[in-house]
């Protein structure tokens, strides 16, 4: 199948990430879980956000590229929330087969890039009521991808959970949406790795 670099959310490598890696591996993919926090996890978005601010986005972006240094070109970059931005940044620095963006996406100019990587396909997954959803940013990502001749699929799910695939966050978790997301994401991986 394909190699996948999986970037965690602002909360770190939690059960939603380990579940994602297990699902991808069960489908035959090789998965590198990039732990940018060296095992540290958070339960609170505010505390996690403060930690990210202390570390700084430039340092996290540099670590993201360094972490995929041994992967051959043509891997899929995937990320949740803050990790979606890391996956996007990696795709501006390396040749990727596709991007999976879960509950996050950043306009390419915020990543220091001039444009979306030419022809790079992507999937975006969000709940409709995600409190961290920035529709203007999503619209920019979609426009940038289409301008670069890329296929981009946008999937919205009912609900208001941010990390809605993480079963350890019961106030956000949505089992039905999670299963639908993985049906779509695994199909995407199969297509871009063919």
C-alpha cells in the first residue's frame, strides 16, 4: 500500500491517534506516528495551546519535516487539528501522494508557501459545529488546492466535536461519524497509493 506520516492534534498522541494508526495499518499501510511532544499529552485545549505557543510553530514545523526525513517521496501526510497544519507544511517541503486533514487546515500562505503543491489531492474532514473551525481558512485551502489542479474532497459531519474520532473524549466523540470518516479516508489512501 503506502507509507503514511500521521501527526497528532494539539492534545498529543491520545487514543484517537493510536486508533487512527491501527486502522491505517489494518488496511495494509505503513504508519509513522510523529510524536512532536515526546510522549506528553493534554486533556485541556487551553493548556495544550499554551504549550504549543511556548514551543513555537517554527520549531514544530521544523520537527515535522525532520521526522519524515527517512520516508521515501510519495507518502501520505495526515494530521488532526494542529497536526493537519503540520501535515500540510510537510507537503510543501516534500513530494507527497496525498493529504488527509482531520479537524484542521491552514491557508498555504500561513505556512510560508506561495501555493498549494501542484496536483496534490486532499480530503478535509470536520464537524459542522466544530468550535475551532475557521470557514474562511477552509475556503482558502479549497481554493488554493483547486487553483493548483488538485482534487479536494470536503466532508462535513453533524455535531460539534473537534476531535470527534477520539473515544477518550466522550463529549466530542461520535462513533457513527468516525466510521464514515474512516471509510472515506481509507478509500482515499487506496486511490492515491494505486
